[in-house]
C-alpha cells in the first residue's frame, strides 16, 4: 500500500464513508452524553434528593446504593453494547471501504 | 514563538516550584498520610480534624475495652521474601524485554505488539494507583456511602476513553500525544507546547506517587524515607531505561494481577464472615456497635440530630450520602475532571499506541473496564468490611486518613485463622502496594521521556532527522534524567503537602489536553493557534485556580481552627468534662494548638491571600469550559487553510485506520 496514491478527499466524499461517519458520530456522542448525564445525576441526587436516596428497598439496601451500583452496570453494559455494534457494523463498513478503495 | 514557549515553560516551572514550596498542612491527623494515597482532593480531614480531636479527648471516655493498636508493622521475615520475589520477577521481565528493545518503536510502544487483553490489564495496572486501592477503601471504611459514590467516577471515566479517544488515537497516532496534535498543524510549536504540558502533568502525578511511596514504605517497613524513595526510584529507572515500553507493560500487567488477586482474597475472607450474603453483610455493618458510636460523634450527624433530620436508625446513616462529601458543586467539578481528565492523561493515551489495531484498542478498554470495575466493587467489600471488623476507631488510631484500612483488615482477618496468615496477608498487600507504585511511576517516567525525547529532541531540535539508534539512545538518556529528577523531587518534597497534586494533574489533563485532542480529531477547522491557545489557557487556568483554592494552606484559617480547638477544650475542662486521666494530654493539646495559632496568625498563603479566592477544591468546572473556549476562539481568530485541507486525510485515517501501517513501520 503506497501512501501517495491514496486520495483522501475522494474517500471522504464516498457515500459509504459518509454513512459510516454519520452512524459513528451519532452513536458515539449520543451514548457519551447519555453516560455523562447518568453519572452526574449521582452527585446531584446525593446532594439534592437525599430523601429519595434514603428510601430502603431491600433490607439495608437503599435507592442511593442501588443507583451508585447501577453506574457500574450501566457503564459495563454500554461498553459491551458499543463493542457489539462496532464489531458488527462499524468494522464491517470500514473493512468494505478499505478493501475497495486501497 | 520561541519567546512564547519560553514564557510558558517559565510559568510551569515556577508554578511547580511554588507547589513544591507549599508547606505541609499542619494537621495532626494528616501528618502520617501517604500523600499520594490521599490523592483525592475530596479527602480533606482538615476542617473536621480539630473538632474530632476534641471529641476524642473530651468525651468522658466510652472506655475502650482493649487498648487498640496504634501502629501497623509488617513482619520482615515474611515481607522481605515477598518483596524480593516481586523485584526478582520484574527484573527478569526487564532482562527479557531489554533484548527485544532495539528500535524507537520498541522503546515507546513495544513495537505495537501488545495484544488487546494484555493492554487492558496494563491500563488497569497503570490506572489503579495506591490511591484507588488504599485511599478509596479507607474512605468507604470511614464515611460509608460517600466513599462508594466517589469510586464510581473512576470507572465511568473510561466511557469517554472508549467512545471518544481510544480508537481515533490508535489510528492517527504513533508514539506520543504530540504526533496526533501535530498532524495538521505546524509541528514545532505544537509539539513543544504539548510536550511541556505532558511533562507538567506527569511530574505532578509522579511527585505525588513518589512521596506516597516513601511514606508508605516508611510506615510499613520502618525504613528511612530517603532510602525508600531511592529504592523505588532506582527500580523504576531500571525498568524504563533498559526495558522501555515492553518492560513497563509487563510490570503493569503483573501488578494489576497481584492487586486484583489481593483484593479478591480479602473480599472473599470478608464475605465468608457474613455467609457470602451481601444483605446479611450490610446488615451486620449497619448493626456494628462501634460503628454506631462513631457515627453518633461525627459532626455532621450531630448537626442533623440538632436539626431533627437525622436518620433514626444510626447504623443505616452509614449507607446514606453526605457524611463526607458535602459540597455538590465540588463533586460535580471533580466528576468533570475525572470523566474528561482520564481521557486526556498522556500515560493512558500512550497505552493505545502499543496495540496493533483500533479493534485491539477497543478490546483493551473493555478488558480494562471489567478489571477496574470489578476491583472497585471488591473495594466496597473491603471498605465496609474494615468498618465492621476493624472499626473506624481502630483505623483512625493507626492513621487518621484511613489509608491503612485495607492493610489492617488484611492482618486482622488473616490472624483469625493463624497469626502467620495475618502476617502473610499483610506482607502480600504491602508488596502489592509497592508493585502498584512501581508500575504507575514507570508509566509516568516513560511518558514524560517520550514527550521530551520524541517531541522535543527528535522532532523540534533534529527536525525529525534522527537514526533509530540515536532515537533509542536519546529516549534512554531522557528516561534516566527524568527518573533521577523524579527521585530528587520526591526526596525534596518529603515534608510537603502533595495530596492535591493528583487532582491538579487531572485538572490540567481535562482542561488543557482533552479539549485540544478532541477538537483535533473531530473538528475540521481546528489548527495550530487553537491547539496552543487551548493548551496554554486550559493549563494556566487549572494551575492558577488551584493556587488560589482551598487546597493551599491559609495560615489565618489554620490559626482560626487552632483557636476554635483550644477554646473548646478549655470550655470542656471548665465544665469538668475531661477525665482526670486525659487531663495531661488535653493540656498538652491546648498548648500545641496555641503555639500553632501564634505561628500562623497574621501570615498569608503563598499567593499572599488570607483566605481562598476560589471556593472549590477542584477547578474543573471553570477551567474545562475555559480550555475549550480558548481552543475554539484561538482557532477561529487565526484560521489556517492547510489544517482544513489536511482534515480529510486525518478524518479518514482515524476512522478507517488506512495508512496506519506506515505509522507502525516508521
């Protein structure tokens, strides 16, 4: 693969690249904003919704603890979901593009 | 341009010197704190300390049944062999990797030959510093829910790394952050500025780790501080100089494995005591009598009782927020610094250059997230376990900051089976803490050296014309110099308060590095002026706000606290609340507090302030938006056509990985 023969702007204008780019951008930034908002609800809730956080659900376990614990689960779930989508869609689209264009 | 760089360099040097001169906070409880371990800005016993000191002495002694131990010493007969074993294994790794390290790519990125899984373990090893291991378990042991809440941000931060920076960095980068930023900008100024920023972040973080290492070893093994730092430092320099990235990676992998194994064994031991039932466990924690006594005396709980809002079930209060983290704005600010700063930490970003493809980079973040997340969940068991089995009183008797909680727990749980097992577990955990510090500092030294050798020497001074052997020699020499400086700074900073340096490193990474990395990768118009403005303004804002924040020592405030403390004690004596046995100690405390007041009264902080100008301990909430704004304004003010023309290439590369082979072969 020789560097000089690659026409970058042609790839950038390729409809498949644009499709990939749109899909990726929407997915990545969308889920990033979701995860950040979900995370910042924790300190905000702990400070301003103490009454809610204190409600005991199962024995000693209260909503605050469940919410803090859910942060781990949500982060893991999001990471695995992203890996799934990326392995299935993004990598396939990328590979098709690279095979055709270079 | 040169003048500008020189000026930035001077500002950073001065500010560093200034931070290093910051006198240690004169708080009794904090004197013994391994500073790096108390990383957390949020951890600040200062305001609470005088009040607590009073209570402990003034309370008409709920007579401790048995005298609690006041120190924790590892048994040298068990500890030394374990230490030697770890040092031996890691040195073996260095000899093996030294033979494989021939080119610059080998040195900086292990030739791109690390697999995703290996890199995931190494990232976890790089990231889980002694602060996470000892600091967070201690925070949970002393403040319950707030410690749990605090631990969350450290994992969530990896979502940003995974979604935004990991794969584009792998596809667009080569050895350093400078490679990504200089892709479509004027390479020389950009590389010089980013190298200064990387060195600043690494040095702040490194100093905190070194001082923490020295204090921890001093406390546990009873060896001299200077000897401890020199030992850690010489090993660290050896790993990096001879083994480069390959050795550093394997030291980090070994350490991550030891850390997870240690935490797992402890968590299982804690679990067995409660029949492996988490509900029963929490029930036992909340029903612990000593813990209830302790909560009743917490100032915040006493206030709640007065206000009539306190939870009736005292033990349950431990599982509710607000025992420690009381300023939500500071929490949000810290959260921003974590979530954005981790993705701007040069030693974490550098790890993505060691894997061959974007897929492997992705896999490594996923592996790292599972390790880091599981580790923090085990930390909850350790923290609550220590609160129940060791009790907060027992932990505070040994170290006021709570950093020793996990270690005391190890000894006490092991001793339930046999005294030898207690010693063995303690020795193992000490060795893990030691390996932890080694792994983290090696990563930092390598990152700082790469910035100096690759960005400044090869690309700025030699215009990129250096042979492979010249590059490797430059890299090794720089590592030697950086490592030696690290040792010297560590020794010099023994008596300084360095706990806020880690918060500062995250603040700089999130306000300076992250905005320019993200904008470089995702904004067509971004250019040289944008990079330089963003880095300079973001970094200066973070450092500047930190220097006028409550993290610094304000003698007037110290004097006021001392006055409050002795006034209260005198009132207690007058009211006959002090037991005769405690009288002598109380009088001595009053004298000490008076001397402290006299010493500090009328003086100002290093910046000439009598009280903080900026109310938060974490500057992120202000400095991060400033960094982004400066980068965008700078870029729009000086548009550059070339940068826009190069955009297609960068964007196609970072999305597809086309052309990456060149980056690896280079």
